């Protein structure tokens, strides 16, 4: 059967999803270093696809903020937070792999490292840029961050955007924490990565926020209320 004739047998779903190409991106059984390598490849390939979606969402959110469509911006920020939660959960699947099995796979990675993830690094670069669009949207309301935190209902739509940005930050930090815990569980923290960085250094990234100015408002408001616990 010719290649053209074979393509005609594909369903509309297969043609649209491009399943033949997608499912050919993993090593066939005879080329795998270990039977668990399929799991390892699929989880990380799926992550790159989801990170591509997140990057697209960031562009959309910036456009919504510039256009003053705050409700739409908040909606898509929540979508990113859900994707990040999904990514964090997928690492639990990797944790079902025995460390001894992982080390067989790791020896075949060459100098490759998750630190080279194009999606992850693009988000580290692009997400903070959302702040400029947010600040322009906030300035149009005539309200300061402090005023919004003190009385969210003065501009509820802007408050929902803030909540979405905090959720996005939290989701990304949660994903990084799950990754840190996965590394601790499978290879340990004293071992250096394939790039020569101690695995323990991953812990520092857990607390990094894309929008630190929002988080700073939380203790400011708390101090203003003069709480007595």
C-alpha cells in the first residue's frame, strides 16, 4: 500500500491530531534503554506541549489587559493555573519509577537536563513581562495596588486579575516544588545534575515569584489591620 493510500485510511480525528507523527516521537521498544523510558519521554514531551499552551495564553492575557478586557484576562490566568496544577500532578507519575530504573535512563541522556527545557525557560523569560500590561490596566482604573487590596470591590474585575496572577504564581511554584520533591525522591539532593548544578539548588526556585509586588501587598494589609493572634 502506498503512503497516499495509507493516509486515506486515517480517521478525521487521526488526521487532525496527527496521531501518526505524535506517536512516532517516542523511542520504539527495541531502542529503549529501559522499559520505563516510554513513561519518562511521554511525561516530558507532554509537559513541553502544555508549556507551549501556557506561552500562547500569556500573549492572549497581555492583549486582554491592554484592551481593558479584565474579565477575559482573569479567565485565562485561571486556565494557566489549572495547567500548572496538571503539570505538578504529572510528576507524581514519574515518582512511580524506581530510582534504579531511572539511573539506567539518565545514563543515556548525554549532557541533557531539564534545565534546558525550552518551554520552561521561555516562561521564565516571558511571564514577568505580563506585569507591564497589568500596570497599564491598573493605572487606567486610577487605583493603587494598596487601595485594591484594601477594598477589592472598588474594582472587582481588576481584583480577579490579581487573584489570577497570584494563582498563576502559586501554580508555577507548586510545580517547581513537586519537581524538587521528585528529584529528592529519585536521585537525591547531594548529587549534581548533568549540568553540574547540585540538585539541592532546585529548592531556591520554588520561592521565586513572577509578580512579587502583589505578594508584598499581603503583609502590608495584614500590618494595617493590627492583628492580634
